[in-house]
């Protein structure tokens, strides 16, 4: 996001941000999470689409770093992306607001890799997203994972890492990294601050995933303000690299980021581990959807189909560290790994997967999944969450941008004055 903002700032100062022209029926605009695919599959899709339909298409591929960034582009600016990949609670929001188009499954003679390949675990969850419609008709699973604690095993004990309270442990002052993602952070912290009430049966974790009042927002806000001086950075992108460099010891992050970090750190002799805290944690799912402002809906659904082809699923997973929602048995066989102890992942792959040697960061054991919860849309109360986040970290987030803008504007004024003098 920092790079995108810098380029935007340059564009604003120099007046060089271009519009998008050309024949939109031959263009597919994709808006996806940063570092979510092996981008070498993009020209392969273009060739495959030509083979399947006889039509040419050019993919314009753009990325975002947070759901909030994506929503601003789609809901506020009404950009005409053809296919995007929001998280499940954003799909819930967009469905409720009538912002998504149903996904046509008619691919002619082209095989459909969508419904048959998506794990029933994913389809079952998507069916609960909306009370009015089946979200499976409007969204196809893309990636999924967990939110947990990535930690440096040299400096952080296993016991400390198994609670969300590790992010306010003063032993790790200035070594804490927290995702710049208000919903993901809130959903974990609320489980920690309401742990006693949950144990007493006064409230359920499922209830806490919805907006449950200003009092709970205030509790999370106070928790985060108390840990603020411990935090090295609130970041959505660079935290992984900081963990690999051992600038940070504790990172509230996503499982896909953890897989990448652990592998990169191991090459440098740094031992990172990933834990799912005892208080509970959230599962997240991102799905492919076609927004109502889409222009090329045909190429959009072919893109979704292509991205669920097992060989493409494997390549993207290998490249990114994230796990696709595809439950095809070829995926299971590809990820078997004798370096890890066997555990039960039958919840995802079905019978026959009760004891599989596989990376537990990518596919947690069934017993751990039992402690997980799904984030939910807050409707109009979502703004309260973002307001809280701004009070906690907002002033720290983009001060550098104002500096860049100031320099660029000052430079632009200087150029104008010099030209006038000439």
C-alpha cells in the first residue's frame, strides 16, 4: 500500500494519473489481495481463455492490502472491476447491500472446476453468510486461513505465545508487530478481554463476532492503547520481513504470511513458529465475486473457474503460502509432508484425511478448528470499529504520506515559479 500511495501522491502532484481506455469487452479487471497469486498464471489464463472461447482478453491486475481499501475503490469510487476477492464478512455486507452479481456456471464445453472442487467445509460456511440468499451462488472460495501469533522461538516461550495477551507482555516491548487490520485484530482481542464471561456462559464467542455494543469496543480500545508502547509497527505488508530479520519477535498475523515467514527465516537460521491462542481465534475466507459495476462478466466467471483448476491452485499455494478453498484430493497429495506429525484434517478433505502428515500452519488439526470462529458484518456499526482503530493507531499510520505530498507539492510550486521567471 505504501508504494501505491507514493505513486498516487506523485500522480496528484504531477497530474499524470491516467484513465483507462480501450475496448472493455476485451479487458478483464481483477482486484485481488497483495501477494495472493503467482502472477505468471495471468498470461496463461489469457491464452486459456482464447482457447476456450475464441475471444481475446487482456487482464489488468491490481492488488489491495486491506478490505477497507478494496471497499473504498468499489463502493465509494465505483471502479468497474470485473472480479474481486473480499473476505467473508465483506461478502456478507456486499450481499446485503445488493452489490454482487450471481455467478453463472455455464462454461459451454469448458470443464467447471468450481462447485465440484470447492471443499464442503468452505461451501457450508458460505451457506451461513447470508440469511436471504445462498452466498455460494454469488461467491466462490479463493483462499482461507487462520489468524494467530507468529513468534521467534529463540526469544519467546511457547507458553507466552499461546495467549493473545502476549502482545501486551512487556518482555517483548518494541518487538511486537500487529496487522493493520482492525476487524482481524478486534476479533482476537475481544476473545481475550471477555475470556471470563465466555467461560461463565454469559456470552458466546459467536455472539462477540457481531457488533455487541460500545462497551466492548471500549474494552478492546483500552487493551490496544495499553499495548501501544509495546508495538514496533502496525503493518499489513512489511511485518513478515521484520520477523525474518528478527526486528520483531511477536506478530499478530495471518497463517499464509506465517508460512512464508517461517520458510524464509529458516534459510537464515531463524526459527519462527505459529500458534493459535487458547482463548480462540478466527478463521477467515476470501472469495471471488463479481461486483455490480463489472463490465466483462463472462471473462470474470472464466477467471474464477480457471483459478479453481487444481494445477493452478497448487501453483498459487506454493508461491504464496496461502491455502486455497479447493478440496480436490490432488491438493491433499501435493501437500503431504513427512517433516510434520500426522493430524486430522478430515474436516476439509473428508474421509481418509483423519491422519495426514501435513503443515499444521496451513491445515490445523480438527481439534484446533473446534476453537475457531467466523467474523461477521457489523452493518452501519462498522464505522465505530474504524473510528476506534483511528484513535489507537491512526495518527501513526500515514504521517509519512503527508511529508511526501508536502515535498511534491512544494516541488511543483517551485517548478511553476521557475517557469514563470523564465
